[in-house]
């Protein structure tokens, strides 16, 4: 759940019980934005913990691609997959294009992937690889969700 959102929902429910429904609708409307934010984090080389993306190789964390992977990126990489030296998990864009949001309730969601290699990616780079970072959550809450909730509140109470 987004930081601060739970507290806001509880306060607002004193005024109207419709707020959780409004939040759920707003989150679903922001699904594409949430996926873009995760893609942007990965492209910059950061995971949901706002830490550099790593790979586990032979039991050790590494923050650089192996020489063979760099060669493959030069030959087969597309877009950012051909130009970055930091770990992005982007070679052809298939993984990035497989990201979607699963909603688990009124104000709870999880970013997932339907790519068959997601289990390997999470094993080698950690479970937080496709989570929203705190900074991304704050941006989403403050710039996308809260203004829309305010608009609904204004409609409910002032119109």
C-alpha cells in the first residue's frame, strides 16, 4: 500500500464510506503509470528498495554484466538494452513489456510479470526488482492519486 494512503483513507472514511472505492478506481486508472514508473526505475538500474540492481553470480552480488552478456547486448540488444552498462534486465524489451499490475483489494496492488523468466530474475536480483520504490510511491500518491481523490471529495461535499 502507498505510504500515507492508508491513514488518509481512514480519516476520509469518517466523512464518506465511498473513499476506498474511489481509491481502488484511481489506482486502476493509474495502472499504466505504475508500470512506467517500474520500467523507469529498472532502466536507471534501481529496484523497489531504491538500491542498484544486482545479479547473483556464484553466490556473490555483482553490479556489472559479465563480458559475455555485454557482447550479447552489443549484438542483440535493442533500445536501452544495447547501450547501458548497468544492470537493467532489458535486452529486447520482452521483460519490460510483460509487467502489469495486480490489484489485491481496495488500496493494495502488486507489480507482476507474465514473463516466464521472472522467477530467475527475482532469484538473481531479489524480490524487490519490480516493486515501486518509496520515491515512486510518493510521486504516485501526491501527483496522481491524491489530486483525484480531492476532486471526488469536492464533488461529494461541495456540489
